[in-house]
C-alpha cells in the first residue's frame, strides 16, 4: 500500500502496485501504475514534477504534427477520417440552437479547424506552447492556454478528445468545464479503456497507458461514477474503433522492442485491433470510448 495517497474516484486509501510501464515515446523511463483495491481505478505514481518535458519530443505526434514512418502516417490517416465523424457526432447530440464549441486540450487544432468549417463558433484551450501556436494558425482563432483566459462565455458543446487522462487537477477542471456548459449542454470525453481486449493482451506494453503523460486509467464504472460526482448525466457511450488498430500496432512495436514499425509488426497489430473490436461487440469493452453527458 502507498501511504498518504487516495483514489480520486472513491477516496479509498488502499492502493497497491498493478504494473510497471515504460515510457516508450520520450524518456524510456519506467513508471508504476497503482490500482485502487476498492473501485479498481488505476493511476500513475508518482507524477513527475517536470511533467511538461515528457511532451517535448518530436515523437509525440499529437503535439508536433510530424510524419516520419508508417505509424505516424496511420495516425494522421485515422485522424483525417475521424474529424468528419466527430463533427457529425457533436451535431447529432447537440440539443441547443447555439453552436458554440469549446475543445479543451485541442492540440494542434485539427478538430477545431474542421468544426469551424462546419459553422461552429469555436474556442480552444491548449496549455502547451508549440501546439497552441500551431492551433492558432490552423484555426485563425486565438487559442487560450487555460480556462481562465477564455471570455466569460457558455458553450453548447465541450469536447475532450483523449485529454482527461492527462489532467492533473482532475476534479477542479471538470467543475470549471461544467460551469462553462449551457444548461442542457453536452460534454464529450474520450478516454482509453484498459479493460479492452488489446489492453488485456499487451498489459505493460499497451501503448494507451502512455506513462507518465497519462495520469489516470479509467474503466466504464469509474467514468460513470466520476460524471455522477460532477452532476453530469451520461447519455451514451460510443466506441472509437480505429483506436484499437493504432494502439495495437504501437503496442506490438513496444512488445517486440522495435524502434520502427515493420510489416510483421503492422500485420500483428492490425489483427489484434480487429480482434479487439470483434471481442467488444459482446463485452462493449472497446479500446477507446467516448462518454457523452449533459449538464
């Protein structure tokens, strides 16, 4: 057990070692995952005091927009496909006449730029300077570095696409985001799901643990409880099926200790990703899930 540490979901102070996971992307350091003995929530411990430097690498593609190798090409291909899908999703679930969108943790701004072309009034927050500058250029909109920099507006839709797992101040940020939602506004939160087939198969090599950048590792019961604690009503849970393919390819590469993705690694990863999605048809435990909730 770890003294003076409590679970952010259930507040239990009984946490035990679950896995040791290497940072394959930037530092090659090893970090520990702890699991709550009460609610099974998993967290990365300890959080580095200089966490920002673990994002400062050309290997961290969501912050750099670089393309070097087949894995990066697959990431960008998947992102291109999902941009239209995400925009259709927010159109479908938005119940309000207003089309005011806040993307929290917007990275290089690809989703915001696409939403703007589809007649959404956009705002974005990105704490990291380099992707924030890229997003400002891409969207022709000033991207904020924090929620405090935004004007005192309300939003009909707020999105966090694979962002919640990065946020150190989990509860305060969720409270602030809720305060910025219109009444009956909708929030979309996409996070990895380690209970998926690929998560269970790759274990310490599972790319979506992404330590130490991913601080929190959610299950579906964890997310339902977290939303409930913040007065958000879950409307739907939607899979991100392409994530299983991309994550499995990366995981296969980590498992085989390769620095690049060869054809054998690619095929094995794709097959695992397909198996993961097929398994989830019954279990509903997809590699990544979007939780759609309303205020």
